[in-house]
C-alpha cells in the first residue's frame, strides 16, 4: 500500500468533540509543574520541549496528533486529503481551509495571511528557525483567499503534513510578529514572551525560567471551554520535587517528565493523592558527538562551527569506542526500569521505522580499547589518559541537571576513564540548556562541549521532518543566531540525497526502508549520535484532574482545553 492510496481513501476527520462543560472557567485554577522551566513562548526560537509545550496552551497549529497518533484538525476545518481535493493528485501541494469563526485572543480573525506569514517567518534567509525541517521542500506558501492557504512543494510530497502540523509548528499572528523577521526575531521580547494565540489560554504574566500565569481565552472557539479560569505553570526545581508536589502533597495538579527511578515513583504513589501515567513513543535518550571544535581558545565566529573540525571526535573510531564502553542495560536498570528499553536507534518508534538492531546492547571495554589503540591513541606518558600528536583524549560531557542524568554521567565517566578517556562532567540548569538564547554559552544548540546528552522526539508517527534535521547547512551557527536542528554539525551529501528521496517516496514500506537507512547512517554507521535508552514518557496528575490523555505523539498539553475538575 502506498501513502498516496491512504490519502486517496482517507475520510476527512471531524473536529474533536470531548465532553461538554457547564461553563468556561467554572473549575477555578489548575496548577502545572514542569521542572524544566520555560524560557520563551515561541517554538520557532527554541527546540526545548518545555518551551514548545508551555506555548501550546496559547498558540496552535492547523492540525495535530491525538493520543493515538491520529491527525485531527485544530484551526483547520478538516484534514486535507487527495480524496477531498485538499492534496493535489500529483502530491505537489496541500491546501488548508481555516475553520469558520477562528479568532485570535485579541478578537481579530485568523486568516490565511497569518499562516503564510508563519512560513515566511521560519523560512526567512536571515533568521534562525528551530523548526526549519518542517518546511523542508516548501517552494511557496500562498494565501488563496482569507481562509485558504496553499503550500506548494518542490517535488511530489507523499507526506505533506509537515508545515503547520503539531505543537512544534504552530501559527503565529502576522500583526504581532510583523517586525520580527529574520535577524530581528530574537529581539522581539514582547511577542516571544506574550504571544497572541488561538488556544484555550492567554498569557497574563511570564517570568522566564520561573512561572507563567495564564487565564482563559475569552475568544476561544468553544464557549464552554476551558473549564479552568486560570493556569499557574511553575518551572524549575527537579523531577523528584515535581513528583512529590502531585503524588504526595497534591499541591500541583500535573507534573511533566518524571525522570525518576521507578521505585521512587511507586513510593510517591502510595500517598494516594495521584497517579503516574506513562506511554512509549519515539523519545530517545542519547549522546550527541560534536563534530566541530568547541575550544574556548578559538575565535567566537568559528568556535563550534564547521570551520573548525573536532580534534579527535572527527575520527569514527573514537566515537565508536566511546559507544562500546557503555553498559546500556545497566543504564536502563538504574534510571528507568520498566519505563526504559535498550535502544541503538535514533528513531525507536513506530516499530516499522525502527531498525531494531541491538548492536550496541553489549558493553565491550576491550573492543573499545582496541579501537583506540588502532587509531593511535595511547597513554604515552603514563598518566592514564590517552594522547596522540600532543592532543589528550579529554572530553567535556554536558547535560541538564536532574538525578537520573547525573547518575548516567557518573557511570559513563567511569567507563570512559577505564578506556583512557579523561572526562569532565558539566550539568546545566535545564531552563538555560534547552533555551534558545543566542547570547548564552550554555545552550545545547551552541554546543560548547565535546559530548552532550539529552532526549527529544518528534510530532506524529512519521519521522521525515525529524530525520531531515541533519541536512548539511542546518547546523546552529552565528549567522542563524545559533538556531538549527543539526546539533552535531553532521554533513553527508549521501544523507541529503536520502532526505530528498524520503520526501518523494509514497510506498510506506519503502519509506520505512529509507528512514532506517538514514537512522543507521547517523548511529551505527558513523556513531555521530549514540542512542542510550528508549524512554517512556512518565508524568503524573492528581486524582481530581479529569480529561488528561497522555500524548506521546505531540505536546502532552495538547488537550488542555478538555481538562476539568473531577468533583
């Protein structure tokens, strides 16, 4: 079966129709805690999950994915397909219709001009867009009439649901962001912190890296929603404190990303205040290898850019040795228990897109040492650290601050030092690390370290946009205000050719074949990305919070308009 045939036979989905509520705001206040505090409310200027999800209460896409991975309309009237005429027969364009009556929170109408502007904003040649891969292959975005927008691709696009779909690619208001194009984007603090949106809530007060206060959007499309009049979105602290605040004390109603040992969560649940919820999507904890030189001795304009290759991580044998030294089953046991699985894939789900190759599952310290010997890295001065041509195998390994990640760092440091690699550990506040501040030296995009560890995922069930992030030239750099999704600075023309091939391939089995090949090029063929653990998402809510549907395919807050208090 081809993707085109699925599009041909698809029935346009109707809007979500959850249970009705008595009246908007009747359930008072709901308190949400994300221990990684949001630093900006513009997903186009940050790839951090905490920023994307906190923004999703306010700004929305044309369509998104529900808790089962099925695409559903949000601002759109329906999902365009070949059958309903929304997708062209030759698959080179998709035409979206904005649903009737859609309004911004300031009372003005949402129009196709806003959709077109959103594309112009992210695709601006002088700007850096954290979600540029969603617009890969877009040739033109045209406002046909006030409610109709047409996206034309540079070749047939069997999966045309990239731009404006999912929490990572929402619509922003043209009027608010008109003066924020290109290099000016990071300077628009008011717009980036207080976006005008179409979602169930509006921003009342945003204190970056601390707390956000929202109130119900008076112009939200369903007059009975949201049930809550106010939202307090607290950021900061750690996963343990967040878990306790829901499961033990009930101080907060919802806690995101409980990256805690399973026995810790179980003990918290014994208090009876709430429940942990979990689901496996494509979330992968991994190591990113920096292919460029992050040395502070280099000029600011070339440091950690493709102009300066890494002095030893450019050698695949070193990268592979670092991977071989890791005991992944122990990491799963220590960090996640039943909420984790060993994985050697960047795309561990859905199953058809995962290679399932467990080549990395067995630790091999002797093999790692032999690879380094072969590459000429020896301990010439007897200090326990390998060296070559006057360069020490000395690594700065950074990640965000939380107990599980620091446990992982300690274990990996010990294994690496056992094979003769000196390792310095650095952990950074998650609000800063996953923020998008181009002036900060500590963001994961800027990558002023040799190796960094984190997890991320992608919207929906097709990894095309996720894999397209590694195109040559898509790396963060000074000219893009340090935005970009190609964190490793990876570049291979053969990989770029596969991005294009995947984009024009309709047969689902063939798409899976190509995606797996791309996955392998980034992982076992080059060890540019070193997967560690396929993580389940674990969050928690109090027993009195109804309507929660954990979503591993989109923002966890995707249906916050449907949340309500259980009496």
